[in-house]
C-alpha cells in the first residue's frame, strides 16, 4: 500500500509540468467557457424562446455533453493512456522504475490509477464548470431562467456514468500504449476504435456493448431515453468488466516488458 | 573468505533459445571494486539486469547480501544503487527534480538530493532541465541517482561511457573514494581494460556469456608471463646461435628476438654468452605482456 501511494505521488510529481496533467483542467475550462460565451452573446435569442428551467439547463449542458461521449472523452482517454506510459518510453526509464525497491504491481497500478484519477478530475471539472457557468450567466443576465432548477444531481449522475463508461477504453488503450512506444499506433487504433464505436452505437447494433469505444456514446444515448435513472446499465457493466480484465492482463505485460 | 555481497552459482540465462549467460559464477567480496570486463555483447548488461531482478533468474542461483534474490527482491534492491545503460532521467524535469522524484519513491529526505548534487558537481546546473544536460552531466546525474539511498552496493554499467578525459577521471576518483572511504562495494562493467586496471581490486572477464577469468588484479597480472626482448647486431645469426644452444625462441622480428624470461641470472648468462661469441648486444630487457593483450588473448581463445 505504501508502495502504491509513493508511486502515485511520484506520478503526479513527474507529470505536473506536462500537457496531460494540465489538459485535465484546461480542457473543461475552455469548452465550458466557450459554451457560456456562446450563450451570453446569444442571450436575447435564447431568452425569447422561454425555455422552462430544466430544458434550458439541458440545452446548456448538452453543448458539452453532445460531443463529450463521441469525441472529447474517448480522445482524452486515449491521450491520457498514451501520455502516462510515454513518459517512461521517451526517457527509457522503465528499467530504473522497476529496479526501485517497490512492489512491481504497485508501480503499475499507480500508473493506471493516476490515469483514472485524471479522467475523473477532468469530468468532475466539466460538471462543475457547467453548473458554475450556468449560475454565472444567470447573474450576468437576469433574463435567463437557470435559477429555477438545480441540475447538480442530474449532471453529477451523467458525468459519473461517463466516467465509468470510459474505463474500458482506458484499460485497452493503456495496454496498447504500454506495448508500443510510438504515438501513431495508440492514436491510430484508438481513432479507428472511436469511429467503429460511434457507428455501432448509433446504428443500434444489438451487441454494441462488446465494443469498449462505444460505451460513452451508448451511456449518453441511454440517458436521453428510458434508462435515464439507471446508473449501472449494460454498457457500464461491460466497460467495468473490460477494465478489470485488461488491467490484470496489463500487469503481466508490464512484468515481462522490463526484460528488455 | 570475506563476506560475498554478490554471488551467482552456475547461472544460465536464455533469450529465447540463445544462451546469453553461461554457467556464470560471480563472487564479489565486500568492499571491493569489481571490474566486470568483456567486449560489447558479452553479457555484461544482461548479468547486471539479472542482479537487479529486472530479468528473472532461476531459483537459488543469484544471491545478493547472502540472500536469494527472487524471494528477497525488495529487501535487496533497498541496499543497492544502479546505473544501467543510459542514465534513467526524465528530460522534462530539472536535475534537482529528478532527484526529488527518486527521493519520493525511496521515501527519503529531500536534503539528500542537494548533498548528491554537490557530490557529483551538478549544483550549478540543479535547476536546468536534465534534457539539456551534456552527456557527462547526464551520466553524473545517473550516478547521483544511484547513490541517493546511500546503498552498500553499487552496480555501474559502463559509467564512463561517452565522458571526456576529465569526466572519466572524476568518476574514477569518485568510485575509489566511495570504496575506500565509505566502504561501498562496487561492481563496474566496462569494455575498456585500461579503465578497470586503474581502479579495480578484483576482475571478472566475461565473453559470450562465459566467465573466463575471476580473481584479484594481481592474479590477472601474474597470468601474463614475463619475456626477454633482445636487440642484436645480427638477428638471423643470433637466432640460429640461440636455437643451437638450446634456447626457446618465442618470436623474432627484424630488430628483436623474444625469449621466455626465466631469471635475472639467466639473463646475465645469456648476455655473456652472446658477447663471447662475437655478437654486439644493443639491449636486453624484461617485458610483460600488457593487460590489453592479455585481455584480447583471453577473450579470443573463447
């Protein structure tokens, strides 16, 4: 346990000056900022439509959520998985990392956990900034009706679901980035995976949940329809099962990897 | 026999079907500087990786500090520091941050990092990005990282690789100081014999995975047989004369004849004999095959 915490602390220390770390903070800030700015500059038009509070919130948060499942989240996950491993590939530090007097599994688990934490932070900030910017818009222009409904519970749930749905992709991409040190393979495979995921998810293929890349899209489309209340739906289970199996498989790969 | 810090017993290691370490029995005594010599690709780095448990050794073949490595991995690693191949440095962090990161992993105080920077002479470059360091600076930072936990045993894989003469001398002095003043045991690999000859107390010579020689540096010297080099006015005639008088000639060139050295008295007798038979002796002296040649011979015959 101590090994794990030390390794995790070191992961934060190592990457605190890298893009991967800052992207978790800057990405939600920029996207939420842009949407809020769009709402503010079109305030008159939007207010004229007289949306009920809840619909207004849905419209507002949908700006980020719409592209989230299909694009932002999968790409961010792919990038995170790449970047956590690339820091060791690039500097040729796998050897020295595994020659430390620390439990091998903790070193690996800390890396994985670090990626999970960053994805969590990123999604948490998306939810937080959406809510804050909504209330900020209300404060700037009292014509909005953001104050008539609290979206906290709903948005937390959606974003938490997004988080769970991304873990399958993370584990898969984590292994790919672990095996290959270059940028193109994880990105290429990830890109094809995302496209395939979008296709199977939107075409409503019965077994779409077998494709990890489809999970965020599926999770999101479910929330729009009947399964809104259900947190642990089919694709979330599938994502978690993928995550666990591939996480364990990744350990065996990393334990062999240090051979070279 | 002193305590053995490193001991391998008939260690074999394969990459696929290729045998890269062949019946290796290393014995490294406490407080020694063990020069691990061999040409490129002889199995030095592989052996060091086995000692770090990066490559898994068969059970009961590798012992560090008297304990089997596979079952005492963490305890053993705690007591050693290593520099394998290129120094493992995060290029986007400064030299100081690289050391802080390692302090964190090892759970030791950060003040130790400053101390190490001073020791390897990187104080002025502490806040510079390690990626911008020169090769020599990187190597020194690598050594600082290896020394950070104040380990009893240091495994250094070609630590002077790519350094300029000044850097080589610095590292060499540092190693001698660590062994003599701080009683550390050092295993240092190299393909340069001259380098090892200057610092090592013990030598192991490896080629194609096999240990060809292991012993003290003096034992290695003793292996090289002394010879007499003789310069005469008439080499062909002298050669003929000596063979008829029962001398064994090892080698002769246009200017020199080389004979085995037996004793100084025998040298004098040879001189008198030659002069009495009308030869002019220009010079006669004892030579020793230098270690460089010895090394080549040892590794060639394998």
